[in-house]
C-alpha cells in the first residue's frame, strides 16, 4: 500500500519541480514594450545649433521630460523591451541658450555628413512577377458541383 503512495508523491513532486522551470520555455507570448519618444537618426540629423524651440519641436516632437527647474533643457527618452528580452535605452538631451539650440548630448547624436560626398539617392526598381493561376482543389470543385456553378464564373480557372 505504501508503494503507490510513494509513487504518486514522487510523480507529483517531479511535476511540481518541472513546472517551476516553464517560465524559461517561452510558452507565453510577451508583447514588445515601447516607452517614451521614438527617436530616429534621420530626424536627429536635421537638428542644427541655432534652431528655435518650435523648429526643434517640429522636427523631433515634444520632449518626454521638460524640467520646470531647468527650462533650457529638453530630454527625449526611449525604452524598448522586446518580449522577455533585454531593455535597450536611448536618450537625447538638448540644451538651449536664448531660446535657440546650443548643444546636443546623449546616447544618440547627429551624424555629420561627409563634405566631399553628395548624398546619394537610392533608386529602387520593383519587379512584380505575374500571378500564376492555381488549379482549383478537390473541395473547391466539389463546392461548385453542389452549387451548380461553373468554376470559370468565379475566375478560378
């Protein structure tokens, strides 16, 4: 009588212990979490010293943090955590003097274009292959036979 009880307890404890490790199996879908201002490198490259606050706000949007005590500083913060992955953090801090952009700091910075090279325009050619007609399957032909319709009426053949 003790053997089935020990067997049941052993099976239950093994199942209970393996259930603790299910979190690492990624069976549950976790969404990507984005927070803050999305900062693109193209928008950041458009910033130049001397721009007014309204021009900056038009180019990259309103700041995430506008400090009341430091009104000449705008902070743009972006956090991205892919479902269950590592958190990536990006931030840009803009400093203003006399309501014009003075300097930029943070993890992202504007890239300086090469002086001797003109920006190359990229030309993309899109080729769309012709659509191949697939012959109707058995169920499709049976459906048309039941409904007394011709397969050509639906444009399938």
